[in-house]
C-alpha cells in the first residue's frame, strides 16, 4: 500500500514553499490537496511545490496541482513546480501542463521568478 | 500465478480490496513483473502510471464485486496487463468521479503511453482496460 505522503509548507518571502515526499496517487492526493488548500485559505497566493522528493505522480496529483494553480491565479498569484523527476516531467509534458505551470530546477529559482 | 503448465502462457493475478491504498500495490505488481521480464526502466515507469490510472478508474467505476482485479500475461514478446473496471458511471459517486477532468485523464494518459491500450469486454462481461509493453 502507499506509504504516507510527507507534505510540509514553509514561508519564503512572498512565497510559500511546499516540500512533498513520497508517491502522489488517488490515495495520497487528498493530503496534498488539504495542505495546499489550507495555505491558500491562509493567504498564500504564490506557491512553489517542491517535487524533488516525489517518486510518482498520476492524474489524481495533477488534478490537485491544476485546482491549486487556478485558485492561486484567481487571487493574483502563481503556482510553480520545482525539480520534478523525469517520469513526472513526462506526465506534465503528455498532459500539456508543462506549458501551463512554470517548472524550475531549484526553489531559489522559483521564488525569485 | 496460473497457467503455464499445459502449454498456455503463465498468467499472473492480483486481487485486492477495491480501495485507493491498494493502487500502489498494483503499481508494484506491474513494476515487479516488468523487471522480471527485463523491460527498460522508462517503460516500467510508464507501466506504473498506466496501472495507477486504470486502477483509479476501477475504483471510480465501482470495480467488480468489491475487488480490484489485475492480471498480466506474456504474449510473444509483450507483457499484457488487464484491469477490471466497474459498470458505474464516472459521473456518479466517489471523490474522483466528481472531478470530470481527472476521470477523462485516466484513459487519455493510458492511451498516450501505450498505443495498443483498449477498453474491451472481459470474459465475464466486465469491462477491462488492457495495455501491453515490450
């Protein structure tokens, strides 16, 4: 069964950086959705989701990212992804999300964009 | 594992409760078999994603008899996977089913990863998502 997802938000200037570790699927996507939702409700509008520690992501995770991007944009902000592994970059490319969500190699790059 | 003794190809089966935590088990099942058959790592990553999507769709459609049924079989140089789907509508019930975008993505992603992906009627009338890799 899926190991628990680790999701930790932290403030970095005008950005909220959300570190994620584990596998994101139908089972664990609600955890990510809850953390991102709480951050947005708490006033975060610029969110960088650090995917460096994410080993797997399917459409359940994509749905969470798209929903959060929409909410950030509605609030005048942005959602960016940091350091997704190659299989995850492929999913983002297949779905065309790499054209919609900015992807950065480092948290520093994302939060200074 | 079944078959293989009387000339037929060995058939590998995984049955779990129809619950989201077991989708990861199905991914491990697919990856383990693919490694046993020496498939490339990039293909194994694609198989894990297709399996996850097929299983998520099975959960969203209610599966069959409350079970998640996955099978795999070697046919020639290909490793063929089948995931039994339910007869429920993706528009009804379930957290995934409430998000039509995610529901549509399941099949689109599987089709994008594997050209031969298809949704067919299984032997007992249940719908089955089938895809294969070499």
